[in-house]
C-alpha cells in the first residue's frame, strides 16, 4: 500500500497533537458559542514555569510575552497554577493578564457543533482522509486538559484549544498548554503580528471568497504564517489550511 509522501508534522504543529482517551461532555446547544475565557490568561512578560510556587523550585518551562495559558487556580503569595501540557506548573501571577471577551465578529469554531474536515494528503495511504472535530469539556484521565477540541484524525489524533478574546483568537496545543495569536482583532489587511511558532504572521485578506465542497464562504480572513495560509470564516472558524499551494486541511461540513 502506498505510504504518505509528506509527513504529518506540519499539521501537528499547526493544529496540535493528542493521542489519548477522551471523556464525554460534548456541548449540544443550538446556538453559536465559544469556550469560556474565565480561566484564560495572556502572558504580558516573559516568564519561567516552575514545578512548585517558588523561584527556587525546578524550572519546567517558559512562556513568551506573545503566548497565553489556561489557569488552574490562584495560589498564595503571588503565584498562579496553570495547565501546562498534560500536567500543571506555577508562574508569577504578575506575569499574567485577564482577557476581555470578544463582542464582535468571531473566527472561532462553534462549540455546539461538530466539524468534518478533509485531509487530502492522506489519499492513497492507510489513513482516513477525513476527521471530525468535536468540543470536549474534559479529558478522561487527566483534569489538566479542559475545554478543547478533539480531532480523531489519523495517523495522530489531535487536541486543540481555542479562546476568542477582544484582542483576537488564540489557538494552542493541548500537549504544550501554550496558546498563540491566530487572528488579531480587529482583523485588518496588512496587520503583522507574532503568530504560531513565534513566527511573523500577516493578515493577507479579510474579504476573500472561498468555495469548498459545494459551499461558499465570504469575507474569509487569510493569515499567512511562513509558508502556510490559514483561512478563517466568520462565525465558522478554520475552514482551510494550505502550505506551498497545497491544501492540508479543508472543511467538509
């Protein structure tokens, strides 16, 4: 059987990876809604992440000022416990900032819906060419991961977090616990910002018309990040991911 000629790494970096058992708890409301930002925090100054609430404790990671996290709870003496990958860590509370909710046009996925995506690069391989994205409230065995999208894609399942704020749409990987700005608000053509992998990203268009699987999406925002292009439709979310002219992910329904 023919194997894939392109690795899955590009999509893994772009959308996040997760291979695990997921708990039930899907949202089924008929309205458009996004994940609560109550526990979402932006990082406004570069900071270290510690294993315990002390600067003498072991450092388990770091956060850039362009990233964001989800907190677990506040701890005494100016420390906050955060969800850091599949575990937790501690950062100085002073390094974090609460975010305001987005009240205008959203480019996040609707947590009350299921999304089906096509993966053209899997054609001709032993892997399925479609996957379903579904919002989950919690992971079955690990409560450090909450409110995320589970993609049952192959060869690797994925876990992605999305938070829609007044500053923009933040997207991250469950396995790292870090989020980065995906779409800045207000979305204006020519705006540059630090996006995925801390790379320079640019709002290439805010008025694109995109046809996918018999549907037409208008006023699509296109974000260029290196050789990748992300397509976000209003009140729909990510509808396509392309790299070097080839579609890696396309929304089916």
